[in-house]
C-alpha cells in the first residue's frame, strides 16, 4: 500500500515559529533558512532509546525554524523495507531517512541518497558554526562516508552521504554489587569474562552471566560479531574471500556459544530489546553491546539496577576491538524538501542539541559534548572515550550483500550452533561456502 504524507504522520512537532533575535539566526541558521519557514518534512526513524530522547527536541526545532516535522517511527529492522519502497519511487514521501550503518553502501550504489558536501558548501544552507571537525571522527567517517576502500571506508573516493545520529560503539556494563558479592574482578580479557559468566550462572540463582542478542537472523549475527574482531577474525578479507571458518572465527563462535549457555534463561531467542531488558531487570549480571544502555540504565522507569551499574572497556581477546555502528541520517535523492531536510539534520546534530540529547540519555556524537559539565554529571564519559579508541569501522563488511549474508547465512548457521543443532566447524565451513557463492554472484572475484 502506498504511504502518503498524511498516512505517515504519527507524531507532529507543530509549535508556532518564534520571532528570535537576529544574532541567534546568524549563529544557528544558514542565511537562507528563513525561506524554509512553513515547510513540512517527513522523517523516518527508529523506535530506539536515542530517538526517544531526540523526539523531545522536535518542538524546539519547529519553534526556531518554522519547519514542521511529521515523524514516521517504527522498529529499526522495519526501516529498510519502508525506505527502499519510498526511495525507489520517482517521488517518495520521506525527506529524511535514518539508516543503519550496514545499509549505507547499498543505498548509495542504488542512487537513493543525496551527497551532502555541495550542501555544506552553500552558505544559504550551511549552519555557520556547525563545526564538522567536532563530530567524533569514527562516527563521521563510519556512518557518513561511502565510496572509499572496500566501498565503505574513509580514503580516496569517499563522499559524504549522511551524518551520524545515534551512532554507537560497544561497552561492557556490569552489576557492581553482583561482581563484588562473588569476588569477581571487572573483566579485562575474554578469559576473565567467560570465567565471570560461569561463576554467576553457578552461584546466583535465576541470573545469567552476560545478556546477549541471539534471535535467529540479524540479531544473532550482531551478537556474534561483538566477539569476532577481538579474536582477530573477519567475515571476509580484502579479496572478498570468506573467513568465517578460520581458527579466529571458530574461537569467536565457541566464545559466543558459551556466553549464551551461561546467560539468562531463554537468551538464545533474545532480540536487542529483550537482551537489554534482561540486564535492566536484574536477570543478567553483565551486558556487552552498544552504548545505548547508558540512558535506560539510569532511568528508574526502565531499570531496577540504577544505583548498581558500572562500565568498562570491551574486553580483550587476541586484541582490543569494539563495535562501531548505529544510525545515521540522510536525505533521499527523490525528496522534494531537500533544503529543509538538510536544515533539520544540521540542527539535530548541532553542538547545542547534542548536549541536550546526551544530558537526557541520548548518545553523544561530538567531542565537545563529552567535555560539557552537564553531560559529565550523568554520563560515563571517560569509559566512553576509551571505548571510542578501540571502535573498529570494519568490524563487519558493509557491502551490498551484507543483509543477505547476515540474515540468511550467518543468521541461520549461528542460531543452529547456539541451540545445539549444528557442529561449529561443520556449520561455519558450510556458511563460508555460501558466502563465497554470494560474492561470486556479485562479481567480486573478476580479474
């Protein structure tokens, strides 16, 4: 069924525009923003802790710019189908799309997205004090750039198509009281992490060691990937040859299987929300996933463990390596409101709004935000900075075929492994053969 602008309206930030002093406009708006007043844009974004905070900023955006926002919010794994439908039309209904990092290369190659550099070079559109250099480099490059080495890394040929918003790295969260009760040191290595998982499972009735996402499909692959690059493993190498049956990947898979076995009851079918809730409700002693835990963990309405949570660096296996992922915002090529959409993206990711979002539990995108006193009062800034240092922009290959590989190959084989239906080496060897077939079909091995 075709989505219309009226049908897509789920939330409207429609506060009346205010008459603000000229110096404010000179600082915070491009010189041509006044002509955008009265326009309405449709924004498609996910149901996610960061965006729950971002939603609170929308009335201020409308008040300050006169641009109204119609919000289409949905579970993040439903975003792609809706976006491909709209961006594949001559004229779509979306003016801003929030994408997951793994979709960016495909979207650009299908000519779905608008290049942003020409818009930043237009003084009528660019916010004068936006300061792109203040955006955390790994997020800016990882979420925004497409066309460099391997098609998705920074370097020659890379162009800017999106801005990070809700970008993430991984962090270890743990129950200080539970670890202290059983005389467990905060894990710094994977050996220590697994030992802690076993101890909690054995000695703490009704509690699992580490919560993990493991639901068949995308979720189980995402859970497994957290342990792959720390073990110095790869999905594919620079020649697009599969490496998921190599010793490093086998070690990561063995680790993942033990984490699920020593985790909370029912953990083999957890999606991200269930995994997070398991930790927040006291059913797991540890959490190793994205920094989106920071906000909910300190919210008494969502967490039973507000006063007992500590944070630490993603543990080391063969090396230190953590996730770099999350969400970015882009403008569909077929949007009829590109200038208003660009104003929205800049305003939402500006210094002032990044501080507001982070102080309320959102995910900081800027270096200056991490140094802001209001943010440091509520955010584990020093741990976050350390996690950023080891975040790996190539912790999974962001190629066009990744969705198929992640969901239909790895997402099936890994699920069978952790539920005891398949042998690790045999199943991962089979998975590697299927990945090679996909890459052959895509033409990666042409000389």
